[in-house]
């Protein structure tokens, strides 16, 4: 019988605290939210491994260390409205719900969305919900967002998502990466109406479909 509480604590102590994550709210979220509930039952025994974990329909839970560092960079605040793109069953959505006013998790896999909403209800999380829709289109209904998290790697962040950032809003993602090497964690910010970005750290994780960079026109 797996002691999930101990496994969760070990994850925090060995994967998160040791990798430059110091934000107390983020650490508490990882200590509190039961990751095992967001993975298929057959995989609950490995729910706290230090790698991306496949949950079906081409979706993965991000490696805990990578997710924690992305969240720390995004600086989620108590009054923030957040969009979690490629949310899968909503693990990152649930983590964010402990730190912000409202979270919308977005995914194209209706089965995962349904499962995730059941878990959120079981955990009595009432400031978050998962919805089905196009990842690249975002979810304009509740825009603008103070934070947008992309739950997977992309080749390019579309303007449709950047346009849904509030003034001062932050989007965090992982760009690039393939079998030849990792990509980069990147922070996008809207300041004075303009979008800027900076590279944070090397990171690799499976890619979200639908964010492929289109080839340029060649004469």
C-alpha cells in the first residue's frame, strides 16, 4: 500500500525545495494537493516520480520541479484570474486554485476534463473549473488573465493566447525541445501594452499538439 502523504512530502523535499523553489504558497500547494488523484488508477503508485507522467490522450502531468519553477516565475497572486492551457485532468489547475481567485483549465480531451472536474468537486475546490475547447484559441470568456500556464511544450505561443493577457499579465511555457535536447522555459509579460519575453532555464517536456511553428515562405 502506497503512503501517498509520505510520497508527496518526499516529492516536495527532494524535487522541489532542492531546485530553487522557495515560494511558501507554491510549496504548500504541492504539499496539499494529492497528485495521485489526477492520474489513471493504474499509475497512482508512480504519481510522484520526478518526470512527466502520461495521463492519456497525449497529455502529461509536467515534471513536478519544472511545474513548480514555472509557477514561481508566474507569481500567482490572491486576486488573479488564471488560464491553464492543456490542463489534462487539472492537477496544475488545482495547485493554482490554492493561490489565486479563479482558475480555468482548458483542454481538448473531453474525457480528461470530465474526470478532472469530478476530482475538483471531490476536493471541494470551488474556484476552479475545467472546460473543453481549442488550446490555441484560449478561453476568451474570462479573459483577460493575470497568469496563463501552458501545461506542455510548444514550438510557438500564438497571438490568440498572448492577446488574452491582462496588463501586467504573465504567460509561462516551455518552448522547443526534441530528441536532440531540451527546450527553454520562457516567461512572456505584457507591459504598457507590449509583450516581452525572457528565457528562464533549460527544460524538456512532451509537446502540446497544435502549436507547431509554420514554415516561412521560401522564394
